[in-house]
């Protein structure tokens, strides 16, 4: 039996060596038993190397043998023969997002029919005793027929040890020993359990695939001055659309005209709307609140943010966690063992004791029922799927249960500086003016900023843009005109503003002049020691230059950087900064955030540092980054986490992504992982506890068949509801 996905090493680091998996949507799989039947049947087909079925996701993921092609028609016919249905993408979306009342489903109708027949049988038993047991036999047969059919289909596919087979043997055996009333009750309770499993699985699927409804079906396409409605799925990069207030954005794009507040909560869970204007990016599925926007499409519908999120979640559901693979392997050997024990319980007691054969067979049949591993098998995938769904709704994308499980084990997290711990763009931190004697005066800042911004207007250099943005933020006034502006190669810019000859240059330019050290020089040195870039404003006279003031800039930490690091510390995870930036700047940011920091590292140096920590037993290690230079370290770490604003290379290499670009999201991922694994352990304990208790009571003859089925059904529903409880998980407390 093959039901596992490739390991991280194979899947992430050598994708070229692996055949591309195929994912099929399958309707009707509602429990772990369904998964095992499908996996066992499909694994027997030619050219199929690996199979992984997910009842929660409603999908089957197949990988062909190297150099072979999957037999698609044979795969579909096999799935159909097992009683399930292969459906296309559009049908899957409709099924997953449309609520169907339980009484309209096939399993719901079977429950109603079986229930009515069982109630009628009991009524006839008291009203017309002469009929005997035939009403119970009829109720049993009607409810048992579909169960026997599914057991027979699985048997034809070479899988005799299924839950349906155990149920069929138990019910038919009960009829044979004249326990007809119990047989009817058992069949009815089994139908109820299957129906409840279906309801729970459908709820989990809806909670995940509702993402597909975020993107509107139509878009207002702008062409040659005209606007017409088109299908959002038809949009291509380069086209332009109009988005009115209250509309959802139909695409990923770039704002060409207009400004508005954008509600990004549907995509990344961020509760506070973000201001967006010309030149800024927007995402499909977000809501335009208060302004008309003209947006240029940057990604096709199949590759926009929503589509990528859905794809990541779907792939994550197919990638089973190690604990889930263990449970699957356990169930594979558990079922034959249970049948063997049941045979011993049926045969041995009458041979070695006065126990009647009817009594020993009855206990053996009850043992088969209580031993059904439904609750145990569903306990893990249901919790993992719920955890992945909660993460996706809050902008925390994890590529599989294995990643979700590993996140909670992290002991150390290495973070990049630029774009991860910091915003990725410089901002003005200090503005100071110089007195005639060279001393520093912290007043008259507005004039320094006004003159510097005037010189830099029109420049696209990051420092120039930062100074210009700072001026517009501080002062509500137009910039003065600059005349004769030109670059001073390697040093800065020169121009005339308000009739004054000015230059904005680096401190290195001042070293050209042979002058005594002043308080201004000391201040510049102090600012540079803090990792800041300093620009000095100078007024040039006929034969000399007079410094007027300085502006210091630095790529500052994100607003939540310190909060995120403290949250990691509370979780017992050490944060370390690894950066390619100069050591002085990295040390200054590290000191400000209170973490260990190391700078001037090449991409291979970061990956080497991660491997060194792993060799020293300091792992598992997590790596967080947003750029191409982070890709080697992201791949080397046990868990690589990409910032959502990062490059496509980083997002593809990483195991998880933070759509919100919030540092605290790392701690949220780890906390969610630990909560999910606690849920899994609780579920496994509940399932095994119920089994152990009722297995003993059944063998001893304390509990009968209907109690056994009730216990099994109850345990299944209990662990499923406990897993779905994760859907209401809150990130308020990360301790």
C-alpha cells in the first residue's frame, strides 16, 4: 500500500526528478475507510507509483512511475466501481461551496429509510407479534444492501479488509444467530454514523474551498474609452479594468489611476483597510471601499493571489503529515489483526469452556463492530485540514500537513533583515541643522527637508524617494522649483533653489575639504555607527561650501518586528538575524530588536549557517526571507517561510508563506501548529480510549453489538467535531 507523499528533500530540492502529480476531485469520500479503499484499489493499477486520498479535501492525488503515463480512464472507472464519483473542477467548486441538506444526500436518504423501517418493525413487534422477526429482517436487509455492495466492490479491487466488510459480516452473522433486532439497530446506527461523517467532511470542505468565491465572476474591462462587462477568468496581463466602490477586485493588478481604501481581510485576514494609490499593487478578492480605481492586470486569473492560495491549500491537504502516515500504516495492519482476533473469540471459548457457540460468535461479531478504525483514521486528517484552513484564512499558508506538524517543533528561526524584519525601503529617521560654528541644532528641520526634497524631486533613487515622501508627510506645501539640477557623480546632486546654490551629498564628499572636526562631523559618525545613511545639505558660496544640515535614513524595522520576536521568545523559539547587508547596519538593527545578528553573508553563507546549526543539534531550524538570495537557506532549513511580498523564487522554494508580511505571523504559525498537534493527540487518545474500553467490555460480554456500533459512531463524530473546533481557533494568546 502506497499512500504517502514525497519527502521534503525530494519534493522541494529536486523537483525535476519527480513526475508531476495529478489531482482528481472525488465525490462521496467521507472517512478514513474511504481513503484506504481508494488508495488500495488505485495502487494496484499499472503505471501508478503513489496514491494519496483525502476525504476532507475530497481529492485523490496520483503520481505515475518515472517515464510512464497515468491510465486516466482506468483510474476513473476504478473510482466509480468503488461507489464514488470523479467530478470536474467546476462541479467540485459547486459541491464544496453549496450547502446540501443532509436529508437530500444518498446517505441521508438511507438513514431516513432505515430509520422508518426500524421504527415500523418495533411498532409491528408490539402491535402484531405474530409477524415474528420478519420486519427486523426487512429493515436490516434494506439498510445492508448498499453496505454489502461497497464491500463487494472493494473485495473485487483486492481490498477485503474494509469497514463495510466488517459491518456486512457482523450484520449477516447477527441474522444467522437470530439476533435480528440488534442487526437492524446496528445497520441503522452505521448509516447514521456515515451520514454524520459526510456532514462533517462537507463542512470542512466548504470552510476551505469558500476561498474560490472571493473573486467576482465578472470584471469591468476598459477598452478604447469604453467599459464593458467580461468574465473575470478571461482577464489577461496588460488589460485594464475599472473597480467601483464596494466592488471586489477581479484580478491582481497595479493601480493606474485613483486612490482608495482596500479591505484585504478576505485574502490575508488583516482587519484594518490599507490605503492604496497610483503605482501600488492590489490583489484579487480584496474589496475596494471608497474610490473608483483604474487597475492594470498583472496576473491571469489562473495565477492570481486567490488561485495561488487555493492551489497551495489543495496541495497542502494532499501532503499528509508524518503522524497521519503513521496512523494510515497502523490501520493497514490493524484491520487484518482485528479479523484474526475476532475468529479466535468465536472459535476458542466453546472449545475450552462451556460457552455456547452462539454466544462466542455474538461476541466476535460485536468485536468486529467496535474494532472499526473510523475514529482513529479520521482523527488526524480532520485536525490537519482544519489547521491548514484556519491558517489560510488568516494569511498563513502552509504547504502540507508535514509542514504544519514540523512548525511546532522549531527551536530556532533565522530571519532575513531587508524586507523581512524591516520594511525593505529606507525612511527618514533624523533631520538636524548646523550652526555657523559647526555645532548641531535640531531646530529648523522643516527648511532642511524642504531644500533637500526640492533638489531630489524627479529622482527615482530610494533615498531621494524617501526624502520626498517625508517632505509631503511633514509639510502641506508645494516644493520650490529647482534649477540646473544635475548629479554629482558618486556623491549626490547639485542645483539652485530659491536663488541659493545647494548640494545634497554623502559625508565622504566633505572629506575633500581640509577643515577641523566639528560637532556636525561627530554627529554624522554617530548616526553612521547606528547603520544609517547620511546625506549632508551644503550651500556653496563663491570660494567655499557651508554645511546647512543633515538627513539620516535607514531601513527601519517593521512595526510588529519586536512584537513578533517577543512572541517567538514566549514560545521558546530563538530568533537570529542573518543578512547580506553591511555588518554595522545589521548590528544596529539587531541591537534595536534585541536579537543576535550577523551581516555581510552571501546566499551560500546563510545556507551554510543553517546546516551548521542543524549539525550542532540546535534544530529543527526555520528560515524566513523574501528574496532570491534567501532561496538556498529556505531550502536548507527544516521549514522555509517566505514573506508574501517576496519574490516568486522565495515563495516557490519555501514550505510556508506569510501573506500579511507580519513578523508576528511566524509565531502565529508555530502556535497554530502546536494547537493542531494537541488536537490530533486528543483525538487519537479519544479514539484509542473508546476502542480499548469497549473492546474489553465486548470480549467479556458486558456490552452488545448495538452498543459497540454506538460507541464507534460516537467516537468518530466526537473526534471529527473536536477537529472542526479548530476552525474557531483564535490567535489572541501566543504563550
